[in-house]
C-alpha cells in the first residue's frame, strides 16, 4: 500500500464520519466527492490500482451503518422486495457470477477492447477475452457502489433528514466550483503543480490539455469529461430544485455557479448531455402541463430556457459563420468530434461491445472484460441481457419513488435528486465505457430510496397515532372500514 499526500484528506474524512456519525457527517462525504483524482492510497501490488477518497468513505459509511444498532437487519430492510435495493441485490449477485465465470467460460471465443498498462503507459488494445485483473478491479468498484447505496438508503430510511441532504449538495457544489477555477488559475499562473497533492491516483492526468486554445477545466478530476460528468449531476439537481422548490437565493447561486463551470469544462459530451437533459425536462413539463400538474414557475422557466436556447443558437450560428476563433472552437468541440481519431476509436469500441454481446450468447463477458463508449452497450457486452434488465429495473424503481405527503421543499429535493441521476445516466449513455455509474450516482440513488421510504414510514406512524383505524398494506396506507 502506497501512502500519498491526499491520504491526509482521506483520514480527515474517516475521522469526521466516525466522530459525527454517518448521517450527521454526510456533508463531509459530499465535500470530498469532487476530489475524483485524489487517492486515499495506491496499491502497486494490484496493477497500480487506486482507492479514492470517496471509495474509502463508502467503506467507512457502510461499516458504521452495519455496526450500528440492528445494523444488519436494517440493511436487509433496504432490500425489501419491489424496492430498488432488491433489484440492486439481484444485479450484484448476477455481476459476481458473470465476472468470475464468464471470462473463463467464453475465453478466446471473442475479441475485446481492454486496458494495457506497460512502461507507465495506459493504452486500449484489442485482445482475446480471458480473465484479467480488470475483472476483479471492476467488480470491486461495483461492490463499493452497492455498499454506498445500502449505507445511505438505510440511514435516510431510518431518519429522512431532507435538510441534511440540501446542505450536503450545497457543500459539494461550492467545493467543485472552487476546485474548477483553482485548476484554471494555477495553470494560467504557470504553477499547476500546486494541485499535485490532490492528483495522486494512478490515472492519466490531463492537466495541460487545451481545446481551441482554451485550457480545459478539470477541477479535482483527472480529465474534463469526468469533471463535466460530476458537474452535470449537480447542475441537474439545482436546475430542478430552482424550478420546483421554494424561492432560494442559495439555490439560484448554486445553479449559476454550476452552469458556469459546466460550460467552462469544454467537454463535448457534457454539452450534448446538457441539451438532452433540457429537452427531456421540457418534455416532462409539457406532459405535466397537459395533465394540469405543472406549476406556473416551471412553465415560465421552461419558456425562458427554450427562448435562451434559441437565442444562443442564433448567436452561435452567426458567430460560427463570421468569426474564425468561434468556428474553430465549435469545430473542435462538436462538429469534427465524430470524425476525429478519438471519435472513430470510440465508435469501434461500441461495435465490438455489441459483437461481444452476441458472441457470449447475450450473457455478457463479465465486468472489466470490455470497454465501450456507451453505458447501455457496455452493460450488454459486460453483463448481458439479464444483468442489463436488472439494472433497468433498479433505475425504474428510482424513478417511481414518491412522497405522498410532504412539504414543497421535501418534494423538490426528492425530485431534484432524481433529475441529478437522470442527468448522469444521459451523460453515461454518451461516453461511459463500463456499467459502473460511479459512487456519486449510487449515493444519490440511495438518498432517493431512503428519503422516499422513510417519509412514507413517518407518514404511516403519524397516521396511526392520530387514527388507530389506519393500517399498512403492502407498503401503502389504507383505511380500515369500521362497521
């Protein structure tokens, strides 16, 4: 195990979680979440794999919940049939079987794109399918996701503290914004090494990459795309909260701040994902308006966004036609992206992932065996049709989470968390090479599950206290008919 400078940050997170408890200390976990390039420690003996700060935080969160009062029983309660946790449990079991058995079962029967680390270089090469250390690494990462989900979902099912979630999201937004501009300013000052203590993971750090002459913002992450992916989740949360939540200057500030660094990231996949997210949200608002369920503020905001997009498109088109620096930027970021070497290479990954899906009889080659440039194709190629179906059932369970009786703020927070997850899934469909959506996604998913179920249980408890004739049937509240 290799100790690195950012190990101190990891120790701080562990201490604060143990001192304040997993729920009261949740904001510390979110504060550390933008440090995506910081390792808690590296493991040279396992191919140079890195354990990130939030990876260690997820382990500590789960350990604290498991070792708490009735911890195992409470965690099992999060796996209740029909809940998202149930489908995630089934998905995890299938992934374990697929990853440990399928690379051997289908060895040398199909070619895959895998990662090669030689001479301190990381390359994507085409090889025949066979068991590798990547299988164990990716399975381990999935287990971290699952542990984070069950820890957070269990905590907030027991005590659904919506205010704590909002404060944690504010903390993550502020830190991510600060790290983004610190990255740009230190590079402009000719001293990017200032951030070396938080760039300690064994990833390729694309610190000095530019696009159309503009330094790409990576913040606390190793590259612009991963920074954009994380920031898009925050942007989705704050956009939905500002639309549907109570009036809040803090929410408006967080939305503007997140939008600024999102645009400054110069990540083409993030730009496309933002447009797709806005279109999906506009479609939902239109459907709700036809049902009479949409708030006036949401419609006004939707119209403003559509008008702003139209004005931006017109202005961008004019600038693209008459200003050479602008045309160079858009050509580099968007229009020439698919024809670039990177675009062609990523498309070949997707084609091969589909072929891997077919060559393995639609069962998958196991986690860590293949790479794609699309989350859905990565799932099909890695865990087959059965694993992908379980994954979709899990996501569907998150989308159905509801609060039947709650304040405007509580309802807005739950919907905002769902929008954040939607934004991350949209982005993953564009570039994510593996089925892993990341710990941040699964923590948000755990909050959705825990808050929705916890609010329902609290409503049931209050109803029973006021009227003994109210009973629970199949997780819902029903009124007993008294003759």
